[in-house]
C-alpha cells in the first residue's frame, strides 16, 4: 500500500488536470469561441444602441425646445433659426438678431458681455427642455446676424438640487 503524501496528492491532481485539458482541448476552444463571439456582438450592439438612445433623447428635447421657442420668441424680438442635434450630440439653436445696430453693438463687446446677451435667447432653467437633458448637457446658442455668427456658446445649466 502506497502512502500518499500531500505533495504527491497535488502532483497527481495537477497531472490529471493536464491530461483532461489535453483530451478536451478542441471542446474547450469551441466553447470559448461560442461564448466569445456573441459576447463581442452584444458589446458592439450595446455601444451603438447607447448612441441611438442619446440621439433619440436629444431629438425629443429638440422638439420640446422647438415648441417652447414658438410660444416664447428669444428675447421677445429676435428670430429663431434652425434647431438641431449636432454630430457631436449637442442641442443647438440658431437665433437671428434682426436689427443691424443691435448686432453690431453685441459684436463690439467683450466675449463675457456677448455671452450675457446670448443668455437672453436661452430658455429659462425651469423649462421642460432641461427636463429632457441629462446632467452636463445644455442648449447651445448661435447668435447670428444675416447668417453670420456674432457669438456662440452654451446656455447656463440649471442648478440641480439634491435632497
């Protein structure tokens, strides 16, 4: 009767595992391939689906902004232009300043003052548009005169309260 030491026991166990793996190598490769390919497909599809979900959500926000601006023209006198979702996934609205004097006045100011005028075209923080956007997103405005951009920038992000 052979006495089995702990080292011999683990050595035999390891050798048995090696033989089993050698014997079933083809099956193991097939199983790994069968699991890996669908997992890769799902990961790629999930990546594109997330992008599509973001675009759909921004399209809904675009429609809400469109309706809001129809009822509340920017600054009361300015004319709204195109509202779109850009390639880099931003909600952007063109706003035209119809009076030459106003456009030149805004253009002659510093960037900080120009941004203050740009904010006059932004929807208020409590509007439904911002309910459709996630944290970190906002409406971008391009203030224009006869198709030429005077200034552009983001609307202030509404303050989020936690509690």
